C-alpha cells in the first residue's frame, strides 16, 4: 500500500510536462533560445577590445565624458577575484549600463538593461586580472556617456575571461 499526499506529484508532473514541451519546441525549431531568453546582443560585445568597440557593439559611435555617470570601487584590492564596483547614472532615460575593464581579456565585464521607471544604479562584483582603468558607460536617450576610475589589484583574478 502506498501512502501519498494528494497533489504531491502534481508539481513534479507539471514541471516534467513543461520541460518536455520546451524541449520539443526547441528541437522543432519553433522556438529559438535567443528569442526565449532575450539574447539580442551578439558576439560583438565579447569581441570588443576597448571602450569604443563596446559602444559600437551596442549601436553607438562615440561616448561623451560625463559627471552624470559615476563609477566607484576600492582604490586597491588584495585580490582581483572579487572586486566591488558601483555604477550610477543621473541621466534621464538611461536604459543600458556597461562595466568595461580596460586590461581584462574580455573588457566588457558586465552589461545591464535598465527597465523604464527604475533607478539606474548598480552594485556588482567583477573580476580583474590586473590593475586597470574601469569604465562605466551609460546609454541615455540613444546617446552614450562614460566615466572611469582606476583600481589597483595586488593579486590578479586569474584569467578573467
């Protein structure tokens, strides 16, 4: 005799059915992962080697230095594995913010979409291979704005890619 709780298998069954449906949709080509997961940024972002390339990867041409965009972090860290960074924008219409680390193997370290009506303020942790200039790039009303700071790293973050 089995003792089961009514509805105990329902969530598992629903999960398996949904997983099977998604798998079939992907296999049949009805759904593409990029459409489902919102990956509208292409590999140009990963190929960017500097701030100008990063801006071009997101559809811009040039960035203007701005005191309305702020990037801050510690002056020096013992290890580049976990470096706290804060970026903020006081520009109205900010819809995208990037963190670019000049000397990392893949300089575009983080990209954030900013939904309308939310404060464009990000606190995150990044990985740095060596001491470097860290750039914050904000896109507001189709224009790009940049700010930077220098962070010294005593021990690198190993690879950073």
